[in-house]
C-alpha cells in the first residue's frame, strides 16, 4: 500500500479534493503533472468535478501538460479520460510499480486549454 504522506507534503504536488472526491496532480517537471482521480461520485458529477480540476490546473496552477496512464484492463478509467478531453498516445509498458499487474497501460495527455 502506498503511503501518500511524502507526496502530499511536497508543495509542488497538488491535491484538489472535496466531499465528492478529487484529483491528485503529481509534479513531474516544470508545468507537467501526472493526474490521478479519486471520485466518490459517478457519471456527470465526476466529469464535472474532473473538468473543474483540470481547469484549475491550467488556469490557477500553471500546468502546461497533464498525463495519465491507467491500466488497459481499467476500461472505466480509460473512458473517463477520453470524456475529460485527454488524447490517447497509445498503449505503453509502464515499468514503475503500481500502474498495473502487467505494466500495460494506455497513455493519455492533455496540453494547456
């Protein structure tokens, strides 16, 4: 299990969260963040919250590019990314732990709005 304490303590990382869940944006370099969603709400509510978090990242936090890499077996996450406006860059092998059992993910990106 991942202990998020160090991630949350780093001021370059951004957590946008409320009672409906939220998104964590892990700083990867100047203006570049890896995005992770943790929503308790579903459907249109989750999409609205996701779009607002993305807007805030670009307009308030200076993001230039966001990326995500859900496991290929997580079809709902892949669908969610497309609905948010992320562009698929194809199927990739992620070597970092925690992405998927097989390491096979779909890489998505979104550049400034």
